[in-house]
C-alpha cells in the first residue's frame, strides 16, 4: 500500500476559511469516468482524500491533478478500505462520499453552517438518487438504496465493520440535526440493466459475508424477509408513487437477501472467501 500526499487547495484558500476544517473522503475503484465531476464538487473542502482500491485506470492521476491526497492499495473488505480513508483524513470533520456522488454548492453552505455550531458526533445528509436522468424520490430501502446517509462526522466518531457490502457502523457520540434542505446528487444506476447488475454484485458480496460469518440462514426466513422488504419499500416508503420504477426498486430490495442466501447455500464454492492472512 502506498500513500501520495498533495495539498487540496492553495494555502491562501485554506487559511481564509473560518470554522472547523472539513476533509472530503472518496473511496473508489476504476472510476476515471465519474471521478472528475465528483472531485470538482468537493472543491469547498479543506482537503480531499481519495482511496483507490486496486484501481488500474487513470483515477490516481485524476485525483492528484485535483490536489487530492491519494491512498492506493488493495482491501478485500469494504469496511477496511473505508477505515483506512478515515484514518488518512486530517480534518476536524469528514464528509464521506462515493465517486458517483456530487455535492452542490448550496449543500456546502448548509454543511459549513451545521459543523460551525454542532455539539454532536455525526449528521445524516439527504441523498437524491438518480437512475439515468430520472430522480426517484420514493421507495428506497432494504440495503438497495437510501435517501439519508450518516456521512458527515467528526474525526474519531465513525468506524466501519469488517464486511464486504453495506458493512455495519460503530459510533462514538450522538446524532445531530439532519441536513435535508439540499441533497447530494447520487448517480446510482445508469439504467435498469445497471440496476440488475448491481443486485448481482451486492448479493454475491453478501453471500461471501454470510459464509465468512457462518450464518446463511434458512430459505423460509429469507423468503419472509424478501416479501417484507418488498412491501416496506413499495407501500411503507411509498414506492408506488414512482410507478413501475418503485416496483422495480422494491423487487430488487426484496431479492437482495434472498439471492445472497441462495448463492451461499447453492454455490458456496464460488462465493466462499479465501482465508484472511
């Protein structure tokens, strides 16, 4: 693992900003197409840290050209690589985003306002999820999408658990106000096929976690979970207001744990992780 350091902004810009310092953290793999827009939207941060996991494209060059601090390496677990990025940040607060997300200027103003007066450890921020050019507001859930994420936090407050997909979180401190007046633009999926490919990736990674943890569950239990997630997303979270898109999201959210269970049960040799050194 190597780490290359560079300033995220000219010294004059950093010294004239009042209030707590904010580090923007991006964890990515082979995201040269989406990384430029993401990094451009993070220019208001006091520093940018980019973690590149086994990247083979020009993501490192793009990040360095933006003045980011770059951490390159290989991490089997999502939680481990995100924790490595958090440890590399020097700010008082950290804003953790993905390469397919962009932070609009009006949201930066709200973030600065909140951290200037916050006595809490972390804050959730609204996420505006797009499939292609379509903003889909309702129906997200079931580990397949969310409209609020705890991605603004104090240094030392957040730690990811060692899992491959949607790892759990351990917090030190309390949650503060939710930032919902403006949201992060999240280019979640390009189209329906991209959404289904994501379902396949997520369920494979989750199958590996289930096998590593030795708890793949039962078929009846995961069938019940599938149905309850579909109903929760489509009815409880008002996915019906999105028409066919809401139904599609609800189905994917419900099928995610069921597919993970079936992959772990029926194809363990394909999904069982190698022993960690």
